[in-house]
C-alpha cells in the first residue's frame, strides 16, 4: 500500500472529489494515518488499495445505510450527536495538522462499536465554507472508522493540548456508546470482573495415584492439501504441472504456469497426447524454427516458475529428471535461472543423437547452484532447429528430510509440535465438490511419473499427487506419529453413491489398508514394498469420510465400511463423522469426529464443552478446531488465547476426548484458501502463528498424568490445568494457565498430596506467550513478534507459591520434584513461592 502509509500527513482530496457511490472509510492505521478509502479515489490514483478487499476486512463498518438505519439508540440525542461529531471532526483536523476542531461539515447519523474492530460513525459529508468556501448539498453516506488500538497509540504523536482533547473525546464517546448498549469491552473482558484485585487459586492434588492418565495420542496434527500445503509446500517438488496434465485432456491444452521463451518466428509450442504414460497422456511438443545462426544467443524454449518462484540456494544440489524424445539430434540446456532468466544459477546440457531419443527416454541432470534466488525458475532451451517432446519434468532439491522428499524447514516445524498422530489427506480434499475430483489413493501410488494427478475442486488447484498415499504413511513414520487415514465413503459435497452401490468404495478402503499393513507378498503390500518400504506401516485408525453425517446415504454407507473393516481388521479403530458429544450415536464407532470453528470468546467459553458428555460409548476426536471468524485476522494472539482455553478443557476431559488437532496446518501465503493457519510459508521462509505456538505448550501432555485441580477466584477469564510428566529421568508438575482478560491475575498454587520421598518442589522454568495487543500477528518481516519466552524460575523458601498471569497471555510453569536419598517426612501442605 502506498501514499497514506508512506506519507503520514498526506491530505485527502477536496470534498468535490468525494462524490461517493457507497460508504467511504476514514481509518486510523497503527502508524497514525487517517485516510479515506474510496473506489473512485483509488482509480484516480489517490491510493493503491483494493477497496473491495478492505470492505471485506472491515466487515463491521462496511454496511450500506438504509432509511431505517438513521436512528440508533441514543444517537438521536443532540448532545450525543455533538460529541460524536466533535470526535470525528477532531480526528480529521488532527490528520490535516489543523488545531481548529470547530469544523462543521459532518452530520452523524448513527454510531457502532465492535470489540475487535473499533468505532464506526455513519455520517453525511457536506462541503461548506469551512473547507473551500463553496456550499454544496450533502453527499451520500460516509463512514468514519476508527480502530481503538490505533486511536490510543496515536496519542503519543500529538502535542499535549491535542492529546488531551483527543483523549477526552475518546473517553466521552466510549461512555456514550456503552450507555447505548453498543459498547462491548475489547477482547470480551467481562465488565463484572474485579478490576482492582484479580486473585485466583489453583488447588492441585499432586499425587499421581489420584491422577488420571492422559491418552498417548491426545495431541496431534491434521494435514490437508489446502493452501498448497503439499504441492508447493511440504512436498519438495519445485516444478508446477510437471506432467502438463493440469490443462485437461482436450488438446491443445493450457500449459500454465509453463511459459515460452522466444517469439512466434522462432518457436512453436503445443500439447498432444503422445506420452508414454497411459494414465497421463499429455506431453509438450516444442518445434524450434530457428537455428544457431538465427536463434537468440541464450536459445528458445520453455520455463517453469514453480510455485511462485523456486528457492535455489548457493552450494546446494538439485536433481532434474525429465522424459524426452525427438525426431532429430538434440542439444538442450537445462538451467536454473533468476526469475527473468537474466542470471544463470546452474546449468547443464542434454545432448543426444536422434537414434538415442527416437523413443521416450528418461534423462537426469544434477545441478549445483552458484547463487541464491528464492524466485528462480527452471528453463529448457536450445539453439538447435528440431522438434522435441518433453514430459514429466521434475526438479527437486537433493537435500530433503531423510531423502524422502519433504521440505526440511516445514518438516521441522511439524516435528517440533511432537505430534502423536497425523490425520490425512483431508478434509474436504478427500470428498471433492464432485466425486470425480475426490482424492482416490490408488491414483497416487507407484512411480511418480505414472501418477495422473487430479484437480482438487474444493480448493481449486491442480496437484500432481507426488505427495500420495505412500508418502503420507512415510511422513507419519518419519515424524513418529500414528497415521489416521481419512478415505472417501462414496460421498462428495454434491453427489453421492447409494448404499446399495457403495461396495467398490468399501473394497478400495480395504485395499488401502492392505497397502499400509499387508505383507510384502500381498497384492497391495507388494506395491508398497516395491516403493521401498517392505515392512508394514502401523495403521490403527481410519475415518469414514469427512463431515458427511448430514448427507444422504452416510449412515448406510458407514455401516458397510464399519462391518467390512472390523471383519478384516478387528483391531483398527473406526471414526464416525457424526457428533456424539451431546447425544449417543445411533451406530457403532470407536471415535466420533468433532469440528469447531468460531469466535475467540466462544471457543474460550467452550473449555467446558465436554464436562457433561457421557463417559459411555465412543471417545471424541476433535480433529478440526480453530478460531477463524472475524476476530482471528490471519492468525492473531486473540485467536490463540481462545484456542488455549479450549485445549485446557480438552486436556481436563481427556478421559472422553481421545485426540485433538488444529486446522489447517499450513498455508502458502501466495494461495490463501483459508484463514488463519498454524504455519505460514513461501518458497524460502516460514513462521508460526500464535496458534502454532499455543500447541507447543501441550507437547508434554500426551501420555502424562492429569492431576486433580480446582480453580477458585474472581476471574471468569482464567482457565488452568495441572499435569505430571517425566522427561530425561526427572519428574515434573506442570501448571498451564490462560488469562483471556485485560487485567493481571495473581495465581496462587496450592499443592497437596506430594509423595513423602519428595523433599521439595522447586521452580524449574516458566514459559509465557503474550503481546502488547491481542490483535498482533507474526509476519515474514517480524516472524517472532509473538513467540513463547522461556526463563528460569526463582524460588523462595517456606512461602505460598504465587505466579503472575499477564493480561492476554498463556503461561506454563514447570516444577521439578526433588527426591531425597533417604525417606523423609514432608508436610502435604509444604509450599514454595516463585517471583515472576
């Protein structure tokens, strides 16, 4: 964005230019700008912004006024209107560096306040002598939109007099809005909270004998092919549309993102159906019309930019594999270059006689980069007049995780969560909008060149399916997580197979299980073995469909799958799509799937969702949870804190909640199909959102012991839990607590039930996630703005244990159990204090 952000005192156009067809927003940004966004103004060169996108982003302030909108509770009071008018006028005059706040060119129609957005004033805008001396009729509605955080932060930029006037207006306006019942406290801080002295007590029975084991599989991850999480993400293939199949089977077809190097006089490129691979018949034909005398010096050909640029790093090696044939001799340069082709980072040649390439021939080139560029491309060029065909062009870094094809940095981000399970490959990706575009595992195994790929019509992009059924199981094994395979049950978002005809889908599921678990001599197990994994994978969980419970035929189809799988593999746990948290299921299942996406305050309040769920019957698999509504942004602290409260509730209800995972896991920032996500990346960089870091607080929970604990006090915006876990031969008590409110909370921890062999519980470390603003987000420019800060804890003898929970924070406190060499009598009420 230009102009307003770069020019902090850039004045808006005169009123004559603001003949609006729809509301305009005056907006304070965190850098102190007050600016008006208008579509016509944008087109005239005032600002470089996307007006429609801004309207979507600031949804609370982007409604059109109707006649009945002109009255809002109490704003028809003349005094209130005057204050609102004064407030907006003062903001405008401050922006224009004018000290006179008596400008009279607004008429306030109504006001609104949104806790996660700010103050929105609906006004009419008229030009008069105060501006340019020309009286005109009022224009259509204008919106004065003032985010609260920016208003407060910008006070420091004013002189004392203006600051006082501005602050007074903010305070009075806030009071008036609250009295109108449209004011909600920012970040849903309950007005009933005691603002002076927030003290809570967590009573913990630290005895493992009275605690309850937490399932080994409680916290894991969910991988879906969405946001280019796999293709162009975790899967290290650099070439997009490597088999030229993405344009469809009708020829000539679109070869995007491949592009031509050279003009029509020197090269002609077209697709045909001459490939040697039966399941992907499209190949690229390149007729070179020039020769060494007439071709450009660097040749003509085609290039592929990958997924918004290939990350090529100096000193690293890249393996290029392609299939080629020609009716003449070939001399083809295979190069990695800068984004415009001007700089060559690595290059080699494929030279062959016509007799050697008259049939499809596989060629491999190993390139070592002599430079670094994260927006590079792959080029195939020649200066030799010829007709040459290419197919299945692949480029991958040699350095992938264990050589298994996974991008190292993204794999590490997953591994650092220490997931106990991984659910794959979706999600809606499994279903498809239509069954014809659903993920079908049999099309994704075998040699990568022979995989046809498919168009995922839910998330609207092509995948070559290099990350297929085998690779998902390999990923689970590499990361040390139990695989949970989700398969299609004959149902998409649009069409479905009747139960009477669903047996082919049932057999496909049975074959998929055999691929994973079968002996290397079995029909499908032998294919797995041929792919390099003779030993079976440990598949113990399968899910029959995704979010299909309400769809026709699901229950009938589900029972066919359930009976067939239990008959062949009685040990496999089967997951139903139907929710059993509020009422019993009407069909057998080992787990039921539960998905929740909502506002931060609502998810926080759901920390007790499973408190009253029946302990009889199947367990809950909370396979998709997240704050993703209007207050989540692209992954802010507020969303993460709402999720933290929910996760503490799941941990405390882990006798009925068996597994839980956030969704979605990955997003390539060039192709956001869903907001927010846990891990954000591009071709070369990545960062975790606050939601990602919240999950790291729970890495010690799976397999730990849940300690009995009770939280007492005067804050309804604190949730806490206590667990006991072992690591590296030592025993620890861990207290986790979230403070969802905007007041500091003193948390007193009272431990009883300690083993008599324990001489003391000493402070070991504390970890805190917080920020100055709950709407803060991490970014590529500031990837660690919101990350956990870890430090040692200081302890004092013979005092109560007291810890401090900062406003809007999530904290964990680890206490080491110290054992004596000889048995000593210790009071159960023995306590310590930590200064934090």
